[in-house]
C-alpha cells in the first residue's frame, strides 16, 4: 500500500477529529482516580463522544482480520498491560498506572490519541517509566520533519528509552491515519537513522511508543485483545497524531489538557 499524502482540506478535517479525540481525554481526566473502574471510565468517554460531540468511537466493534469485534469505545491498559486492554469492573487503586487510548470518527475522518495516568502514590519506577515514555514521544515528534526518515523517528525513541534502562515493544507501531483508521506508513519506535520512508509534507500519522520497565517481550491475554508484558513488568505509552508540514510538523491531538513537551528534552 502507498502512503497517502493529504491535501490541506483533508488535513483540516483530520485536525477537527484529532482535537475532539484529545478533548475526550480532557473530559475523562477528573474521573481517573482511586476506586473508579475502567468500565466506568469507558462509559464516560463513550457518552461524551456519542451524546456531546456527536462523534463515533472508532474502537467500538473494530474487527481486524483474526479478531472478534472490539467491545468498547476505549482501550484502557493498566500496569503490565501494554495495549488494547478491555475495560472491566476492577477498581483502580493507589499505585496503578494506566493508559487510555481512543479514537473518534467525525464526518468520516479519524483522530487518535492516548495518555498515561498515575493513580495516587506510584512507585519511582512507574513514574520514571511514564515520564520517559512521554519524553520518547516528543523526541520522536522532534525528529518528524521533511527530509528526515521514519528511521530517524524510531532511532530517537529507542536511543532515549534504552538510555534510561527501559525496553521498546517492537510488535506494535504508529500508523498512518485519515479516512482510514490504519493505513501506511507503519511508524516503528526503533530503527536506524536515515532508513525507511522519507518524510514529506502531507503525511499524517501517529507516534505512540510503548516502553516496558522489564524485557520487551509481550503476550496476548485470554480475552483475545489485551497485550501484556511477558514478565509482568510495567508498561507505558503516549500517543499523538501529527502531520508533516513544509517546515516541520504540527501535532494535531493537542487540547487544553494535553501535557506540554517535557522541559527535560
């Protein structure tokens, strides 16, 4: 499949969807606390999408080849869960970390984003892992500019993660997005500089590094969707959707509640 370069008019439609996706995370943030269940957080997100924004939750009933339809509006992955965690009735407790990953469809166009949340008093390792994953996201974004390559993005992410003693999950990657939920290119979070496709204005894709506190190895859990770390170590992920511009990039999933680029990088 070819990489689809988007027109300015198409990017404006994606921009709208991306902003709406980020605003769902803003809306749910005050509810992410000790005692709430992830199924309740999913309900809050779904209701806001459907009833307030009039958007379609992209994950709900999403069914790639080999999978049963995904049952919820969000993926919520807790502690050792890497991605695609199915919301459930387990109350969150102090010390948990979780990722809320969601996408919305607005007028046929997709916006995709995720954030980490730390509940109560988390361990030093958990906090460092979440912080490093955010730094990796922004280092990848900094490398995303015309004339660079996809390999430059992956290299920047991998180098920083490993310098902090964390590992990169290699089985999952960022992806092109637009009128399709997933399209080319695949955006690996590891790699060599000056390798892979050349970045050009009009490209739109996600960057979503997944870092493990332990080994990089993963396994699919019994529900057929949730991916966990094989050694049950903690995992963290952040995600933005960006577009390549003539002079650099634009982060499309920025909203009032988005964390800024870390001052540490």
